[in-house]
């Protein structure tokens, strides 16, 4: 199976990071990140390479570009040998399990509220006429 690789551009404004855009081409992502860093619109910009191994279901992330208003832009290109020691593969997090009893209780409470509201409306309408 093949590895899936995408390149994300993250921007930081007022201390909050967000994913601004996603690319499948490394050079295009780096060019866009450099362009965004030159605008001085964001306090920080970084380009991140996300690699997903379908066979092992593991994800690896590494920063390939970073820039801030205080520091000049830097392409972070490292050899594959150096990256082998730096990569920290992690499994995708499984969504939290919801208890069946909790779902039943919450749905029952919503249903009871709707029925009570409906009966209350019927009572009010009947008392008015």
C-alpha cells in the first residue's frame, strides 16, 4: 500500500493557529507559505507535511517551513536519515465511545420535554376558548 502525503499551511493570528490551506504538491505549498509569510498578515506561518501510512494506519507529521514576524522564513529540509530518528508515528485517535444508556436517557428526556410542552400548549389553548 502507498503512503498518502499532504501539505498543510498553518497560520497564526492573535495566538490562535488554524489550517489555512491543503496541497498535494510540496513545492506549491512551500511557495504559497513563503508568499503568505511575506505579506506580514499573520504573526506566524508554517508548512507541515502529513504522511499517512495506509498499511500501518499511522500518521507522521513534520514541519517543512516556518516564518514569523520576528524571525526570517526558514525552509526546514532534512535528510531522510535524520528524519527517521525525528518522526514520531502516532495512531489516529478513535472517537470517544458513547454509552448506550446515556443516549437512551437523553433521548427519553428530550421526548418527555416535547410531550410536556405539547400538553401545556393544548391546556393553554383550551383555557383561552
